């Protein structure tokens, strides 16, 4: 399955998903799929990569080990980041009323598929 | 209900909870309840308050509004932060195999109770 197909499946199976992207730890988007065209995944990828790196350093410093996921719930959107490899992570933007359990499951599945491709 | 009682209920109703604390946005712990005595909630409160503030600034900058919750899943622990007021947040440490849905529900409930007291 291609990168684009793996991402498309997440958006297709999650009604409330605004968009999903695979992003380098440097913040650069490799591939993206959107339902809501207003969502700027390039900007979100760049901004949230910094937060993901900060969370990673923090978790290591308190001996919690590697961070696999970071979820930020805000008024108008929830952003879930999921580590795929040391170099790449997934970013999913979803409506706050969306099914977060399903979102996390779909991201985990996509992450396992993408790991083979990256 | 006192601050300590509200926190005790969270730990009592959640088997996999290591500890929970109410923390000022400056990182200072106001009250805490632990199941696992090895968990240093003072250090975690101080460290994670910075991450919570960063997430808040980031969400505002991309116009997602106020951050209500931040969840960091690492190998050995999951940390859930929940905003209570502009000055205080809750921090919950839970085992990665724990019931995160229930954890989020209990934190939301405790947050509503604590809001009256703070």
C-alpha cells in the first residue's frame, strides 16, 4: 500500500477527520490527505513537530521512555501525533466531537503499514 | 468536596493510576494523591507545565482555541494533563495498559469539581 493510500484510508474511515499527514521530525510534510481543504497540514506539521520533540525529550528526562503518541485537545480541533519511526510521525486533525478511540486505532494501524514503506 | 478528596476518588476508581496532582501553571503542586510512591509528582508537575504552556501557545497560534487536555503516551507511563482554570491543571500518571477512556472521564469530572474550590 502506498503512503497516500494508507493516509486516504484513515480519512475515509473517520468521518470527523479533517486531514492526516506523514511528517518528518524536521517538520516537513512527506504526504497528506485532507477532507477539510482549509486545514494547513504543512503549518501544523512544522509547528507540532517541535511539540513532539519537546515531549520526547521530557519523557526521556523523567525515564518514561520513548513517546509513541501525543494528543492535544483544543476548542476547535484535536491533534493526534503518532510516532512511526525515529524520523517520521503521523499528524491527524479531527473535530473535538469525533471518535478519538477510533482515531487512535486507525493511526496505529496506518503507522504499522507506513513503517514498512519508510 | 476537598481538593484531596477529589484527587483520591480518581486514584481509587482507576486501578492503573500511579498518581494525580493539581498543579499551578507555574509548575508548583498544590495537592497530590499517589498509589505508586515512586512517582515524583513535584518533578512531573514542573516539567509538564512547560509542555502544557507550549501546547497552549501553539494551539492559539494556529487558531484552534484553548487547550483543554494534553496526553503524552510513552513506553512506561501515560501522562494526561487537564486544564481546570487559567491558573491550574490536573496531571495524572497512568500505566500504558490502563483504561485511558475512563482516565479522561475521571479527570474531566474531577476538573469540574475542583473548579468550584480553586
